[in-house]
C-alpha cells in the first residue's frame, strides 16, 4: 500500500537509464542524512531487513534512520547499480563514517529493492559488513551532503 498523493519518479518498469537515476537519487537522499525526507521515499507499509533489524513501516524506517545517523557520524555513501528488472533494483554500496570515539569504518553492502507502481520503495533487504579503517585510509572527502558529480564511484575507487 502506498500514499495516494505520493509518486517518486522514475517509475517502474525500469530501463538502464531510469535504474541508474533511481540509484543516484537514493544515494543523494541518504547522503542528506535527513530521516524525515528519506523516509518519504518508502511506502507507508515498507518492509526492510537491515543487518539483523527489521522495519515494518515508514514510521519505523524514519526512527531507524534517526538512530543510524546519531551513531554513524560524518556519513558519506556511494551506491552503484548492480542489476535491475521490471520493478526491482540491486545495488552494491560502501559508506564511510566514524563513531563518537573517532574510530573510522567503511561499511560495504548489497541491497535488493522492490518498488510499488508509484516509484516508492516497498521492500529493502540490506546485507552490510563494517571494516575498521584508519582516518588516513578514507576515500570520501567531499563536503557533507550530495556526492559531487565528478567524484569517482565505487568501481573507479577500486571498491
């Protein structure tokens, strides 16, 4: 079930171009670190598996994101399209962050997404691994927010 008034282009069925656009829009949203804004990209009854945590609706998704970005400081994310079909997209991604003790991490993951007809994400299944890194090993140095268009992606960075 989705909001009657909400629509989130591009809409399925996806083409290569629209799948690439959807992935970049998702990356941009998450890099905003605005839980209320990001949550609006999901159906009201969205279902997530994120590591060992399960989310059963948009309100829970927003609460999850609020907790996430209080813990994962200076968060910066890059997503890359892996595969797509009619209303599904698979991505791989990596993000860098540090905890409140100054310990840096690069978190690697894969997500499988399923979209409703209105373009809102109905299902999100994420598998993520955290790798401790030294601050000197960081690869993401753009100012907080959207990744600049000229910044290398995962493949270009060898990730």
